[in-house]
C-alpha cells in the first residue's frame, strides 16, 4: 500500500541524487496531502517529525482509516545535505549559485526545462506537490517559538493547523514571497480563486536545536490530529481551541545587528517587551565598554525568534517581534531574506 515515489535530481557534480519520498493512496475519495521537510537542509526537526509520523500513517492505511492520499518527503534537499564544511552543515544556501534554497522556485511548472541543477530540483519537488489539496512545508528558525506562516486566503480557516501544533503565533502574508515553495504551490489556486478544503503553510518547528523524540512525538501527534480533522484519516480528533495570536507580516518587527560582536540577550524567547525597551546588546570590542550597543524593541511585541549563535556578524537578524502596527522598516517579500 505504500509506494516509493522518490525523485532523482542532478547533484552539483552531475551525478544523480535521490530524494526519498513515499505515498500512501487509499483509492478512496478524500484530500490529497503533501508533507515535506528539509528544504533548508540544515533544519532537522521536521525530518524527525515525518520519520515519526510515517509509521502511524501506514498503520492507519492498513487499518482502512485512510481517505485520499498522502505523500511524505522527510529529507527534501539532497544538494544541501551534501554541504558539510568543517563538521557543520551549510544547508540554507546553495553554494555554487549563492541562492537561498527556498527562493526562486519556478513561477510555472509548465515552463521549459529549467537551467541548472538547483532549478531542476526545485521544479521536481514542486511538481510532486502540484496535485495536493493540503501542503505543509516543515522548517525551523534559529531559536524560536512554534509558529506557522500562511497566506491570507487561508486565514482564519488555517487556525486548525495552528491549534493542532500548539503554534503560539500565526504570521499572515500577502503579495509575493520571493518565489518560496509555498508561493509556487498557491499560484494556480489564486488564479482559480478556490480555497475551500485547501491549505498551504510553512510550519516553523521552533529552533534548530529543538530536535528530540519528545518534541517530534508531540508534533507528529498534532499533525495526525490535524489530518484526522481535515478528513484524511477517518478517526475522531478533537483539536484544542487556539490560544495564539495572528499577526500580519507587515506588523512583524525585525531587528538587525548594528555591528559584529558578542551578542548578549537580556530577554527570553516569548517575552513581551515594550516600545523602546532594551532586550539585547552587542559588544563590538570586548574590554571596551564604549563599544557596547544596546538593542531596543521598535514597538511593543513578543519575541518570536532570536539569533542562535552568540557571536553575531553585522547585519544579521538578531530577533523578530510581533507588532500591533505596521513596521516602519517593512517593504514586501518574505519575512526572512
């Protein structure tokens, strides 16, 4: 009942690389679901979540509870997985092209053969998800609360996903997202104007260090309950009432490092800070008190993400906060470059 639908894509050397993928198809009417993790290959939590979820979905299929079909791609990016340097994976950006792996997906899957192996991989991955009704792309931030990222056409209908995953924030975007994966999936749906029963979301599974059996089981349980509620699995599931906060993307505040140096946070993830309140400082020259630069919140809000390393380069994103008013620095595009 489980089908291997793995992809083969050219690596940077030209040799073929495998993208492992599995599909469970009940042959019965129901939603078509696509779940993937690791588009940014250094974001590991989702890989473990889907590894944990797959046997449970297989058991549901074998018991006759599956409706429709579900495709799982637990480790979606073989190009990034191969980018180990000095014992650390550099899986966010494609080294040969210097392009973010989750930007510049093809605007149309009907276009001619793409140029370059990165574009070939992007088109193959997007094509695998093209006929799905529900698409979840699992990511992680540096250090972060659990949050979801959805287009405005899926809100508030997408509250069931936020509730199932205990997300503390939902970031609602509109316009364009710089060719991110979910933008390509949603494009034909926007043209049709039909969204009932459909959902595309980026799920940020906390921070990159939050990889454990306990968290993976919690998230897999949440996804399973969500899929039950959406009709993929014919089992009862009661979702909790969502207690989080929805924030338009233009209200999110992003604070950048004004200088390179030692980063010291004075407030914790999830803390609410007031406008002008200090939350961190950067010590550009340790030993020189005058080199300390204090960072303050641009407006009142909750700290949703923060920089993971404690030696920060100039211009790096130090933290992101929710806001109740439009950010003075917001223009358009994706939240994180």
